[in-house]
């Protein structure tokens, strides 16, 4: 992944651009210390002291994984790629000054070392703090980002900013037998599905990365998802194209 930034989240509070994470000194992280990068990931505080918007809640990363992420970013080739500043509207300024005024740190003490093996404990860590499955598969308030529906119960209608006729609905991934994706899916089939990669063109699910995950980690994720409360919630088909309806 180039990690040069520039992707825009066009949401009610405004337009928010992903940053250049390469070690370019002018437009990326070249002049940002390792400690500042780690603080941003762990505590949601930018290198300039401001509270960062909690778009990627990775505060629970284990110490060794946090160090690995920072180390990996330093291996990227520097790319000079200016990214526009966020375009925050009046609503966004109000939300940022109230609900999102304080940086968000970890809810509990992160582990020193990440758990390993096909266990529920490992699955919990990967699902909640690394892959962040809940972040897309749980309905949020579009203004504040707060979760408004049961965790892992699916999300209705992510509309593409450049094509309002096209929308995605991350499915319910709980074990509900009627509406949950893993309700009737075996562990072996779950692993095989990830190995298949992207089957729907343009899917926002990062299959290109997840398809290469370690098999034990995939089995751990399945076992954890089977342990969470089942949610009966049908969010409809995964993709809707109004233009072709």
C-alpha cells in the first residue's frame, strides 16, 4: 500500500482527508518522531498536540505491535504528496468542540505482547484492536461516529462520495442463524472465504490484505465472533446500484 494519503471521507461534518504516512519530510512523517507517531496511535494526540479525530481506533494495539507499525512506516519510501487540509463545516466545528474535543486513549491497559494462536483471546485482540471489524460492521451516528446499533450487527448504506447511486452495506457478522453471516458458516468455510479474496468488484472490504492473514489468526477471529452475542438485524444486500435498478 502506498500510504501517500489523499482519500477523502465526505461526511456530514465535512470533508476529511487521510494523511501522507510516508517518511517524506515536507508532506509526510519525515520530521515526526517515532514517539509522536506512537502517541498518535495509542492516545489520539497529534504531533502538534491537537486531539485527532478517532477514525481509526487502534489504541488497544499491544506494545510490540505498536512498535512494529512505527518501524514499518519508517521503511516506506518517502513520497512527496501534499494532502489538502480537512474542510470542516459549521456542524463539524461544533462536534469537534464538544463530542470530539478530547483525545481518545485506550479503554484498558494494552498488552505488552500480542496474543498468538487460534484462541478466543487472540480473536478478541485482532477483531477489536487490529482489524477493527466492529468499526465498519456496526452502525454509527454519521455526525459523531458514535455506535448506535449492536456491535457487529451490520451497517446500512455507505454511499460512495463520487457516485451517490452506489452504496455498500457491511453485513451482520454475528452468529444469528437468520441474518448473521457466520450463523451457518463453518470455521473452515470462514477461512476459505478470506482466502478467496475480493469477489464483488469495488468492495470496500480490504480483502487484498485480509486474504493473506495467517490461518490461525483467521480461526481466532471466527471463534471470537462466535462468542459475541448474536444480533438479529438484516441490513439488506451488500451492494446497491440505483443506477442499474
